[in-house]
C-alpha cells in the first residue's frame, strides 16, 4: 500500500522512534530493535534507521517513487515495502486507506484502535497510545504475517 504523503493530516511531524519486532509464530529469533528518525510531511515520508550507532537504512517516499538505501549488513528480512505499508496503516487518514483497499478488505477504527480485515477475518490490529506531538506508543499485531511491532515515538527536538 503506497498512499501519497499529500494525503497526510497533522504534518509536518518529526519523530525519534524505537521499533521492536517480535515473531508470533514461535520461530527462531528474539525481539529485534532498530532506532529510527521519521519525518512526515505532505511532500515526503523520510525514514533513517540506525543500529549499533550507524545508519543501516534510508527510505524516502514522495508518492511516486520509493528510494531505498540499505547497509549491506541489514538483514534481508527487513522489508521496506512492509515498513511503508505499516506506516501508512498507522499515520494516514482512515478514509484515504479505505478508498485504496481491495473490495474484500476493510479497515475500521474506534477511538485510537484500527482493525484491518479480509473477508470478515481480522488480519491486523493497531493500538495507538499517547499523542504524536509529545510521545506515543503503537502496538501493531499482524496475524497473517505472524509478527508484532511496537513503535515508541517522541517528538524530535529542534537542533
């Protein structure tokens, strides 16, 4: 899902984040963490990922082209299309996402929770706690792809 940044509400927004991913299928591997700087504006989504104090990922999505620079040590499991899709499901307005979904898919929202379902079966659940303008925490649970993502965000202080 690649919705244009021009559809975003409540931007610009510059966040410092900690992303933690955990497998739900009992597979090998513990929780994996990456620190991220995320910048959202109507012009572009920009994401820089850091591990062991070095940049391992750079993504820029302007609504037309996804530009990606990856460090050779970044595991292949880090899927930038999946990252963009998850960020879209969290940050883009409900109506914009609903219009882009195939007919058998539905996204509904109650308060600060969203549920994505296909043919009536819930596939993904998102819970948002807090406020993006101070600090927020997102819990995303994807049953179809067997992972849970926790995003802890703080507003980036001006330099």
